[in-house]
């Protein structure tokens, strides 16, 4: 599997950790530090297969970034990631267009199972 992955995460440690986790799936990893950067990057890279979208970021949050990316592409896989697992967060993420949702701390096995659900299905 060689996916083109866009990691959207404002926290440098979390961003580096996610890069390490998906390195085995991708030789092409792009990173964005906030939602507005993610939208700009996606406009130039619409062949991205997977977006790991932090939902709480400065400048533009993941909800708005997801809405804008969905206007460009309805099919790209977007997995919401958040440290704030409040009741309704999952539903709110799905409503704006995320395919799935994972809570922090992110564990490799859980993330890989989620990614495989979308890219290894027959």
C-alpha cells in the first residue's frame, strides 16, 4: 500500500508521531499545521488518498477545513482525530464530512485498523 497522506496537526510532537505511524503506508506524506494550510495544500494535491485531520486547531479548525475539502472532493478519506472526546464530537465530525473518527492518544494498531478498513476492503 503506498498512499499519499496529508497530516493536519498543529502540535509538532503529534504531527511527528503520526508521520512515524503512517510511514509504512506512504512514501508521500504532506503536513499542514492548521486547517487553512490544509485546504491550500489540498487544492494543489487533490490526488491525496488519506487525510488525518486534527479537529481543534488555531486559524481554521478541522471542521471548517473538512467542509472546504469536501467541496473539492467528496471521496477522499478523512479521519478526524481529537483529544477532546466529548459526547457528540464523533457525530459532528461525521456530519461535516469525515469518514471516521479516532481519539487521542492514538495507538498504532487502532489507526492501522481504521486505515485498512478503507484501503484494504474488497
